[in-house]
């Protein structure tokens, strides 16, 4: 690996940028891709870009034969994060499920009676109001944001922050009536149909979930689909 590539790779990983190294296993030629910007000796054709997308979406390095070359795509994705706004009953099963799935989880809730270490052991609890918390947490393309409070004073600031970020998943608890009122409030903040389409609400895949644990399963399933199969979500 060229020293310039190594320096750029280490800097990108340190700053939490999605990074991938392409290596031609026969010639040794390499191209470094940082947040979609490629530098190196292997041209990023449409076929190479498709392989890059597959590897990054799958979170897994892979060998592919592309354009007649055997290429190794080495993935250096930042850690996956889940920001849960609202220490509600659904959050209690959701947090350990997300942790098992490889997410670094933060529970945001200023209500001290709900957000306690006893209810959420071994997880980061942020007791600030969501707008302040998310300003510091800075959701990115590896972050999912889920609001569970049913309280506009808590959910709306979090959704506004998430919509202004490139979070790969945004989910909000509540039925169609709740979603309609939410759209009215967000419209008053300057958001439009394209923004509303980013919010998965009612949150979770429609699997007939009833209990908090079942709803948590549906949420994690939808987050997983958004992470690994974004093209399917975009076509829906």
C-alpha cells in the first residue's frame, strides 16, 4: 500500500468516514475510496461502483471479478449507531437487540424517571433534550434514529435534527393520525414531502407486532433492511 493511501486511510477511519480499499490481486494496483471519492490506479467504472456499493451495504469485505479483473474490496465502515429518543417500554427490548446486532446505542431522554441505568444497563444514556443531544451526536450515514415518546416536545426536535442529517434510517412511533399531525408541524418548520418520505412511521415492518418485544423486532428488521438493502427501500 502506498504511504499516501495509508495516511489517508488512517485519517478517514479516525474521522469516522466510510472508506474502502480496492486491490487488484494480480497486479497489486489499488484505489482508495473515501466517502465516494476515489484516488488510485483502478478506474471506478459502473461495475466497480456496483461492487463497492454491495460490499459497503453488506458491511463485509469481498472478492469480486469485475471488468475482467479479480478485485478485493476491503471495507472500513464506521461503527453503526442507533439513537433511541424516548426511554419507553419498546426501547427496553430494542436496545439489547440493537446491541447484539452490532450497534452502539444511545438512549436520549431528559425524563429521569424513565431513563435510568436500572432500565437500561450497560448503555449510554443522554439526559439532555433531543435537539441538544443530537447536535453533539451528529447522526451520519451509519446512524439510525428512532423516536418513541409520542410527545412532540421530544420527538419533533429529534426528527428535525435527523432530517437535517444524512442518517440512513429515521423511524417514529405512532399511527397515521399521529403521522398526519407530525407532517403539519414539520411543514411549519420548512420540511416537505421528500423529507416526510424519509420518516418510517408507523415505525417498523408490518409484521403484525403487538407487544413491545415484537415491535422492537419489527423496528430492527426495518433498520436492517434500510442498511443492507437501501435500493429496496428507495423503490418502495
